């Protein structure tokens, strides 16, 4: 792997080898949770890879072997509808990255070791293929931490593993190991952690031998009938932003940060 020149990043690593670009979230101290700056950098690298004619496939991964990504960094989740950047502006820019993963015409492979949780699971879900290590664990936490992804995070999960299972994932906030995820069709394959990179690169190399135009059109085809859900995703993102401004949403975040169970008992169950 060689670092891509001319690209300076703080939250990610961006490197390449023989037709493959690799974007790695580099915040292992928080299990690769993303802050707004992280996502800006991932999108910048993804656009660079998209427009580089030498690159045919992109790998999205996390540094450290213990986590792919644990979703939004709850330490910078503010009260004003999103995650605060260094200027204090609130974002839900994970949703922008979700759309860019879908519209990038090159295959994107999630290489998952360890946790793929919350918005991190949604990112791997939206990648075209997922190669998981045997230590991978998947799940959603939204209803526990006062969040939800009622756009692609709900809709594409239901299309991928079925409506009943997707409801189970979101309604119970349990975690699933790599073998369980494989059986549900949530991911493509499971390999021992020490073989994760080798296997992922082998899958990428196989795609590199194939017609880029055929792959490009097929990716668009697989997304076409759910592209209308991009409008739902936009609306759902606005709903999440509003929810983040409520005490109910903030209780989930605060409980996580205070390392205690959330107490939602004071919030009404509306008819
Ligand atoms: C991932 C999980 C289950 C791992 O648990 P464990 O016990 O193995 O690790 P631990 O001790 O929880 O995590 C290690 C360190 O990373 C931090 C922790 O606070 C801890 O820090 P220290 O105590 O060592 O200082 N950490 C982990 N995840 C973090 C996060 N997301 N934000 C900030 N710090 C984090 C466990 O860590 C976990 O459940 N993490 C939270 C997962 C989560 O709820 N993510 C957000 C979901 S909402 C979302 O992603 C989202 C959305 O719904 C809509 C739009 C955009 C984003």
C-alpha cells in the first residue's frame, strides 16, 4: 500500500495498491466513531478515488482490527440537530456519505474487523460488498442512544436481511456476530481476522479483471429501485435532527456518555 500523495488527512488514512483505493477511518480510541470532519475526509477521498482512472475498486475500513466504525461520535453530538464540527456547526453528514457510497460508480467493499455498530453498520450495509473478520459484530443502537436512521438504515437493512430481522435489529438493539450476520445475508463472507486483508484484496482483484462499464451499470441497476428512498432518507435525516433537539433524544446520548442505562420512563408513549 502507498499513501496517496497530495492528500492531507487527520481522521482517515488514504492509500492505494494496483487499482485499489483504501479509505480507513483512523480513530481507534473511540472504535472509529466518526465526527463531522471524519466524514468530510472520507467523502474527499472517495471522490478522489472515483475520479482517478487508475482506481477500479474502493475499500472502506477502520484502523486497528477492533472496529470498523461505531457510528457518530457521541462526545460531539450537540443539542442542535447533529454532530458539532470544530466551528460549532451541527451536521448529520453521515447521510451525505451514504448517498455518495451509493452513487460512486465503482464497487465499494467494506472490510470489517470488530464493531460495525450504529451509523457504522449503516455505512458497511451501503457498501456493495462486505468481507468480515471472524471478530466482527454488527448492530444498531439508535433507540438506546436516542437516535434512529429511518432512511437507508431502516429501508436497506430490511431489503437486505428481511423486514422481521431488520425490525429485530432496530427494536432490540442486540449485537450479532459475523456468522449470524452471514446467515442473514447481511454480509458476503467471513474469514479469520489474519486473512481479512488478503481475502478482501483477492475479491477486489477479481473485480478489477472484469468490465468496468458492466460493473458500473450493474451497481446503478442494483440501486435503481431504491433510489427513490433517497427522498425518504432526506426526510428521515430531518426527523433525526429534530429528535436530537429533544430531551428524549438527549437522554440516550447522555446515558451513553455517563456509562449508565438510559431512563426513558418520563417520556410519553403517544397513542
Ligand atoms: C461499540 C460498542 C458496543 C463497543 O463496546 P466496548 O465495551 O467494547 O467498548 P467501549 O468501552 O464502549 O468503547 C471504547 C471507547 O470508545 C468510546 C467509548 O466511550 C470508550 O471510551 P473510553 O471510556 O475508553 O474513554 N466509544 C465507542 N463508541 C463511541 C461512539 N459512538 N461515540 C463516542 N465514543 C465512543 C460501544 O462502544 C457502543 O455501543 N458504542 C456506541 C455506539 C453508538 O451508539 N453509536 C452511535 C449510533 S447513532 C449514529 O451513529 C447515527 C445515527 O443514528 C444517525 C445519523 C448519524 C449517526
